[in-house]
């Protein structure tokens, strides 16, 4: 018997490398502290990844050879894997991202003049099953990691090849309005939003990062303690009976509790001039009547908000329809007459299915179009000014 066949092979214990892409400044400092390294290493690595767009640890020249070798054994910087990229004739760009373990999520960049808003996903699918949302129809698969969330911002900027040109402003606004309910993936979303605001990463103003929620009240209360991002709330109905049909989580946290939680969130902000964006998807014959607008005007009296109307985007097997332009105008007029600031989302990226609701249909039903992501891309442009 040869020596080779009798030797028991030495197998190194498998250790999953830490993906440094998703670590906030504090988490990165903790990581280097545990390695016995100085705090400033965290700042250097953040800048390499998020300012310079560098993901190869060997290229991080100011870390020194010994530290780089140490890092290569235990860490990596892994951006999202792009399954496809599409450009719309109106300048909207959509990436479909393949996540580990299967499943696809979507990120959409919507340019508007000197600004561009990035619509970011937080989960693969969604468990909340709103009746008009194709992501909800897909069901919930899993939360995205912080690296997978902030990686969408990294990817958008990298994709425009803006690194190194001194122009990293290709993304001026971020909205958490892609797939998923961000407040049900609380810790990862908060870490990723910290990086969006962090000067050593993306340095966006807190006004220009918006979290949209369908109303997970306890998580919104927690968010008030840790975050200062802008808030958008998906209302879609002026009373509990109708809202519970459209947004099932309303049965658990009805409108009065949701609006109170929004008020508390705004009260916790240092800048008292900020308002909540109330999102209202208009569905023909369901919630788009003049009476609904009047009821909404009464409901929101004294509530610090602006209203964003989203004409419904259809998707396969949905029984709902988009209202006519006239119906949208009538609804808008009632609210304007009542003194509200009201915007209507225009459709962007329609030709590449980049509008709110459109990705999930492709995942679930590869033959058809869907409607959810369409609204996301529309939303960014108008609702988040
Ligand atoms: N889960 C969060 C954020 C993602 S959805 C939320 O519900 O707020 C982002 C926005 O798109 C929400 O206002 C949502 O109601 C809206 N939306 C979902 N499906 C839509 C559709 N088919 N047409 C128009 N807007 C839609
Ligand atoms: Fe989930 Fe938002 Fe879609 Fe409702 S609208 S199912 S909360 S992604």
C-alpha cells in the first residue's frame, strides 16, 4: 500500500468568508477590533469598497501586505450577481440580480434631470400578500443580507463606471420600494441604510433615502429609535374595511395605529419640517372614486404628509385595472382642493418592465408581464423629491 493511500487527508475546517460589502462602519470597526487591528482600518476598507468600487482585497494597497493576506483567508467583498441588465428608451436602467440559493430580485435606476433615484429591494418575495402586488403573489422566499441590499447601490454606481471619475453622484436618491417589506428585514435594512448615509460610503442625505412600508407598526416604532431616513407609507384606502382587503396587515395594525406610529416617527426626527409620503395606488372601481378621495381628505386632516397617487400597474392574473386618466385627475383634484400636496407617479421604464411590479411576474410567470416594480420606478421620480 502506498503512503499516499494510507494518509488521512487533512481537511481544513470550512469557514464561510465574511462579506465586507455589508458591514456598517461600526460593524467594520468591530470586525477589525476582533482581528486585533486598529479602528482606522475600518475606514480604509469602507472607502475602498464604497468610494473606489474596489472589491479585490489585494488591490487595497494601504492595508499592508500582512493584513491583506490575513483578510484574504477570512473575508471577501462580494457584490450581487447580475442576471441581466436592461436600458429603457427613457433612460431607466433595470438590473435583475440572482441571489444565492436561487431567486431573483430587481433594482431600478430612474434618472430625472441631474438626479437619479435607485429603487432597492429588501427581500426575495414578500409575505404580506397585498392583493394588488405581484411580489406578494410570489410569496416569501428569504430576506436579503445587508451586503445584498447595499450591493445594489454599489452595483448601480459601478455600472455607470463613475468610480475614479470623481463623479459618484449617479445615485442621488434611494428608495426602499423594490421587492419586499423592508421593516420585516429590519436589521439588514438598517445596516444597509446606515451605509447609504455614511460619509465613508455613499454619504446620501437622510432626506434622500426613503423607506416605504405597508405598516409594520412595531418595527416602525423601533425604526424611530435608530434611523432618520424619510418615510413613505402605503395607505391605499381611506378606511379600515377597504384597506384590510387590499393590505391584509391592516387587520393587525389598523389605520389609526399606523398613522399614530408615523406621527411618532416624525416627532422623533430633529428636523420638524419633514413630512410622510402617503402612497395611494389607484385601482379602477375599487378605491378610486371621488367619495374615497373625500374620505381620504378627512382622514389625513392635520397629518403631516404629501400624497403620492400611483395608477395601478397590471400584471398577469390580476383582476384589477388601472383607472382612466380622468378618474386619476378627479381624485387628485379633490385632494388638491382640500389643501394637500399631491403628486401622480408617471410610468418610467415601461418598455423594459422596470415599473413597480413588473419583475416578479417574470419570475413566477416567465411568459407574462407583471405590475409591481413598475410603481417602484415611477414612485422614485415624483414622490421622492
Ligand atoms: N413593501 C413596501 C415597499 C415595496 S412596494 C410597501 O408596500 O410599501 C412599493 C410601492 O409599490 C408600495 O406603495 C406598493 O403599494 C406599490 N405597488 C405594489 N404593487 C403595485 C402595483 N401593481 N401597481 C402600483 N403600485 C404598486
Ligand atoms: Fe409586500 Fe409591499 Fe407588495 Fe404589500 S405592496 S405585498 S408589503 S412588497
